[in-house]
């Protein structure tokens, strides 16, 4: 039974590595922190890492996305010279959550829907209208 689970896991990793990156054709270059009054960065999960139950297990540099089994908490680092109005989380362009006070980290439960490859975007907006976004590509199962 254990060999079967490991075999399924290896097959899923191979599929994740072979799938084209969805939504990565943006020509948008993220402004640097010095160009904005506010700056956000997703610090976890990181592309190229395998997460099981929210814990990073292996770094597989050949993966162009994060590979996630189970629940995970997306963590952000925000630097701002202004007060934060809100932080919005999107999966494949659909808003999943909005936070108006810290912590701004978002927990994604077990069911991720289909397709298995998703683009997760976080956007922070300050009280004077400044905005910053970051995104990560994920392959999520369960």
C-alpha cells in the first residue's frame, strides 16, 4: 500500500512538472519597493517546493510552481509607509478572501477544485489608493 501511495505521488510530481504554466504570460513587471508606498511579497509557498500538510518537504528546482498536498497557509511580507486598507486573495481570478486587519496570511483548505494548477494572487491596497500585487503558481491536490 505504501509503495502505491509513493508511486501516485511521484506520478503527480511528474505531471506537475510537465504541465504548462497557466497565466504566466503576463508581461507585467512588478514595481520595486522603492517605486511604491506599499509592497507585498508571498513568502510561502515558494515555487519549486513540495508542501505536505502546509510544511515544506522538498525543494525540486525543476518545478515551475509549488506542489501542495492538503491544507496550506499562504504567508506574506508587507512593507508600507501608509496604513493598509485591505489585502485581497484571488485564485484563478476569483476573490477568495479579504482581510482588513492583520494577520493577512490566508489558509487554503483541503479542496482546491479543478483544474489542479492554479494562479494565486495577493493584492494589498493602502488608504491612499496605492497597490501592490504578487502571485505564485501552485499545483494543489486535496
